């Protein structure tokens, strides 16, 4: 015979409503009552049906988090804080790795709907038609993190990617560099195009013509940074500096420089992006653009929680957080 919440209530000598409060943490109860209920749950081996509980309570205490991959250190740092923040409010996160595949993403979105998640954080891209169509139908609260929704159909938190890369490129230009390569990421990402635009505009403002042969579009990781570096540093007309789309790419580029007998920054300056933890301990320490990763993550969590709590009264918002240049040792001034 299946054990029910009423069996637990009888054994613990409390009401079924009290058992529900303990299990769902919906209202405070005394420590003694909580311990009595949990002892009864353990002794009876009671396993509440999570789907049934979700339907009754109209909440699952589950948050879906969609990411494009697990190897990116920026994303792993973001998720670590996100999970920590949701846990403070008794929410559990379900991590979904889409591998940048729209079909996989849709499968996960349908799964999250079936799990009755209370909300979704998307780190996969800026809003696309398939995402917009899905959330119009199911009306699950959603926030885009690390991507900006220019249509303002969704709440989002991000930095100004255009301005950030403009500032990174300008920093190199102000230090005498005139031939600067750009190691980008997937060209279908809006934020990559925004960063490329910032790079181009900074060059233009300093009277430097954009050279398409110095633009390398690959991915965010060390391997692709190394691959791009091995190609670039073999050129006789190699540049004096490289703007990288991430610190991981910058690390790959530094390794490629060393394997080609080049010194960083004496022979080639390398600028990172993100300011992940390894950037300040790598050799040389990486000059980079700092994204406020922890603050972005905390704000994404709170924006979604507000949307869940306020429902139709919630006002969607776009938050752009400040970035800054962190000067270390991978870049130097050049002359001539």
C-alpha cells in the first residue's frame, strides 16, 4: 500500500497541512515539529510525488538553466553562483547543456515544461524565434543572462559588449599598437558581432583601417585560441597585439606565441576578456576586460525570482552592468 501524507501526519501527530509545510518549506514550523515530521517520513519511507505536489502547490521549486556548453570557465563560474543564489530561496536548478544545438535546446525546453519548472535562465543565445514561440505558448518566466534582448520581450542582464571591446581595443591603440588582430568566437552569436563592431569602431576612430585577414572566428576555448595563434604567428606581417574574445582564448594564444618562440608581451601583446580566476595567476598575468560575473549571476536569479513571485504584474527589464579593464602583464606599450 502506498504511504500518503496523511499516514505521515498520523505518525507525527500533526495535521496533513503541517506535513506539507515541512516538506515544501512554505511556512515556518518549530524545530521540534520539523524533526518529528522528518522522522516519520524516514520511518515510513515516504516519497512524495513531485509532479502531484507541483500541481497542488502550483510550484515545483525547480529552475531550468540552459547553457551552450560545460567547458567554458565563464559559464561554470556563472552557474556556481546561480545555483548558490537559488538555493538560498529553496529552489533547485536543473542544468541543461544544449551544445549550441537548437533542436537539443527545444527538447530541453519541452522537458522543463513537463517538469513544471517555475522559471528558466537562458545562457544559450540572445532570443531566437524558436525560443520566443515556445515561451509565448507556455508562459514560463524566463531571463536571458549574458545576452541582451533588444526587443525587450524578455528580461535580460548583460554588459555592453560593443563598448567593452571598444575599450579593450582603444587601450591597445593608446599604447601604440596599430596592427591588432581579433580572435573571435562563433560568428552566429550576437555578442561576438557586437564585440567585433566595437573593435572595428575603435580602429576607425584612431585612423586604422580594418584588415579582415586579422579576424579569426572560431570558439571561446583554449584549443581554438591556440589554433588561431599558430596560424597568425607564422605570418611575416604578424601584428603587435591580439584582442581575444575570452581569457581562455587568450591563454591558447599565449601558448601558441611561446611555441613560436615569441615573448608575451615583448613580442606580442595579448588582451583577454572575462577576467576568470586563472587570468591573474597565468604567466604572464592576463590584461583583460572584467565582466562582473558574480553580480550578473545574482541579478539574473533575483530578476527571475521577482518574475515568478509577481507573475503578470512583473515589468520586464534590461540591465546592463559595468565592465572594466584590468591591467596586468600580457600587454605593453610599443613605439614606431
